[in-house]
C-alpha cells in the first residue's frame, strides 16, 4: 500500500527565514501530488499541485514545491516566511492505480509556527 | 461557484448514542464525495468515498457507515457511538473524473464522544 511521510511534525522559525518541508511517498508508478494548508480555525485549502510537466510547481502565497521522481519526494519551500504562514501543512498523493481514483493519501502533517 | 456545507460544526454525544453528520455540495453535478477523519499527528484518514448515488466504498472497518441518498448529499452515521469515534471529521468533494482532481474540503465537524 502506498504511504506518505512528512519528516517534521513541528517546525518553529522566525519571520523572513526560509522554509522547507519534506514529503516522501512510496509508490513507483504515476502519482499526482498535492500540498494542502490549514490555517488556524480554517478549513483545508489547496496550496499547490503537480500532475505532469515542469517538476517545479508554484502555488499560492509564494510557495513552491519540487517533484523529484528518483527520490520519491515532493518538498515544499518558501524563501521567506511571514507570521501569517503559521499553519499546518499536509502533503497528499494520489497514485494512479485501478482502485485509487480520486482518493488521496495524506501525510501526518507538519505544524509550522512563525514567530515575529 | 461550487460550495460545500458540512454540519454541525461541533457535536458532543454520549457513548451508545446515534450519529448523523451531513454534507452537501452546491454548484456541481455528480461529484465524488469523501469522508475523512483527521487525528492530531496522524494526518487525514479516508473513511468512505462515493462516486454516485448509493455507491459507497468503505476504506477501513469501523463503527461508522455512510450513505448518499441524493447526488450532492453525503451522510456519515453511526448506530452506537464509541469513545474511539471522537475526532475531527471532514467532508470533501472532487470533480467526477480523473486522478488529478484536488479535493475541496468542508469546514469539518469536531465530534466528542463522552
């Protein structure tokens, strides 16, 4: 069965610092990759997604992620974080198998706290 | 535009009582519908998904069931709640076709079983 691993459960950093959140998955076939964000008190929102093409994808609010197929990774990055980036971030994968259609496998999430 | 409504936002129920959480989607037809449970430090676990009316697939064995009596209505139920059913439940929808459709989530229901 496919799985998704997020390396850090909690990250604390200062404003203007750079952020990188790791995500690895275990499936050797075609995958579709997503990062979701959940701000305090809000619902889960799509941050960015990768389906095909350029492995470096850009999302909302200055976030980007790079798909490295050889490493089964889809790390999320932001060069300079703001206090408003405090949130929980979830990596999700949809592996294109016959019975996985539409079903996302989520990582455990990373709680990011940005201090002023 | 499409919207998803989920209610109630919070619910406190005694052990052994029944449960009914409702989710409706507007602005789209024949969506795929999902129930997820979110546990702290464990991400989101897919409980049920549906590709059409009365077509429900269960991902994990549990004390819960799901029904889809109408195209854009998805209900999560239990006949007798257990303490272990406490958690944060999320309804989501996606367009009816394709592996690469992102999910759109509702605001969730915080269920506490006492």
